[in-house]
């Protein structure tokens, strides 16, 4: 049959897939169970070149960023709404050890293109000890809630969005395609985030998903618009509130309940960053889909060629989903090979 694709999950992965199919004039139906708190809805949407304790440039950053920039701008134009905002990003160094590490790292050949030569010059009325830091460029944040909601409304207008909790046993695949809800499709793509660890066809994928919490904060930043990080990041949003985060919990009982100790630690780190009073007005928690030792996995199932997956976006869904979705769509529609490092089949056991 000609291509008609069923997408399960309207998080960052599923939404980008739907847009990529739309670009290719390929019909699709996207199904989501419409949970109030998911990883994509909770995410701060940060897109940052130099990350983590190691202070290195994020894996294949330029490749992903180029696609993300164009993709979110095009979506914004089509939906007549802006949800992608390039922003300066200030990283403050915690102590002499981190400063020494940075003095070495800043000489890495791939660093200069992501650094602004000026000192950050943060206000001492807002931040504690705002010296010893550096400014990154080619950083941004995505208003994920606005992007997901506007995309959903658009897909609904195409009659291509459905609310349902799809059980794997209700999706039947054969040599020619897939049947769900009495409808035929050429392929199904499961883009269901961390819930995929319970999918019977994926029992061999080493998921190691992490619970994450972010705080919504009211504070006076004296007009500061840049993202600032020391121990935790603070993101000034356009609605006058800020977000601060985030935690990583590797064991958890409930996908939307953090351990109180983790929230207290995050609040303490925020207080160590800021002099200005910051009132926590909400906390939000969800599970990031992480696959051990992999940046993401995608492709068709080794023994079910009509069943495809895109998962394991970790803490980089905003940056990577546009490129990954394009790559998977090119694989399904044109037979283009999947990048070996992210190929589900080459990583199957
Ligand atoms: C606290 C926190 C902070 C984060 N901050 C950032 C950040 O700053 N920058 C960044 O890039 N990323 C961030 N992330 C990570 C980012 O959110 C993930 O990379 C991304 O959300 C993964 O998207 P996904 O579509 O794979 O999964 P999900 O967002 O989990 O989406 C899956 C969707 O599928 C639906 N679904 C699942 N099973 C079914 C089913 N059987 N039937 C129907 N629907 C189903 C779910 O309801 C959900 O809507 C953060 C995550 C957390 C938790």
C-alpha cells in the first residue's frame, strides 16, 4: 500500500514526525492519550551547546541545531505563533576545580564557535558571585507546551489527531502494513517516550529513564533575559515567570511524584545561585526517556518491518527531535539508511 503512517504519542518525538510527514505530503494519524504531565510538556526546552559537568560540546550539536533552528522557525510561521527563542546562556563555574577544568576545555578546537568573547557581566543584585563564567551562543529555548498545543490544534484541523491509549496488542502488523481501529496504515511508529519500556517488542532495549523535576519561580531578574547556570539553570520565560531545574532520579515509584529531598536540594541550589528572592509557585515532574549508552534509537523492528520506533531522546528532545524525525521519515519513505549509532536494528540483542 502507499505510505500512510500511524504515530503513537504526541510528545516532541511524535510531533516532529507528524510535521516531517506533512512536509512530504504523506498522510498520517497521530494518537495520544492526552496525559496532563509528560516529559515533553514539563520540559524547559533548553537547547545548549556546552553542557554537563564535563564542559564539552554536546554530541553532534551543530548538525542537530541547524535542523532545529529551521524546523521550529518554519513551524512557527505555519502556525503563526512563536515558540522558539534563541538566547544567551551564561555558565558560572562553581569552584577552583571547575575553573581549572574550563581553562583546559576552552582550548578544544570545537569550542570557539560556541563562545562569546565578552564577560557575562551579570547583576550582583540578582546573582551570588556572578564572576568566573562564560557566555555561550547558539543556545535557545523552546516553549514546548505552546508548540505541542498549537501543533495538536493544527493536526486536529487535518482530522489527523486522535485521543486514545493504544495497546500494543491492538495494533496488528503483517507483510503489507498495519491495522489499528479498523484502519490500514503502511507503518506504525511508536514514539511513546518512557512508556515504551513496557512495549512487548522492545523488552531488549536497555531503558534507564530518569524522573525529572523543575520549579516554576517568581522573581525579579532586573530585565535579565539570558539563561544562567551554576549547579542548576534558571530560564527567564516571556510570561514574567522563570523555570529552574532540574533533578535526575534513577529510581522512582510514581512518574509524577518527586522525592521531597530532591526538591529541597534543587531549591537550595537555586538559593545559592540567586541573591534576589525567588518564590517557588509550582513544581512539575515527569520521566525523561533514556536508553543506556545511546543518544537515541530509531528504525524498524528487526523482525516486524512495518513497526518503527523513535525513542531515547533523554534531556535533548528539543534539540534533536527535528533531525531524528527527518532521518526516520527518509528511511521509511526513501529507504535511506539509519545512522549506525542510532539504528535500533544494529543495537538489538
Ligand atoms: C524535568 C524535565 C526537564 C527537561 N528539560 C529539557 C530541556 O530543557 N530541554 C530538552 O530538550 N529536553 C528536556 N527534557 C527532556 C525532553 O522532555 C525529552 O527529551 C522529550 O520530552 C522526549 O519526548 P518523547 O516524545 O520521546 O516522549 P514523551 O514526552 O514522553 O511523549 C510521549 C507521548 O506519548 C504518549 N503515549 C505513551 N504511550 C501511549 C500509548 N500507548 N497510547 C497513546 N499515547 C501514548 C504520552 O502520553 C506522551 O504524550 C526534560 C524532561 C524533564 C522530565
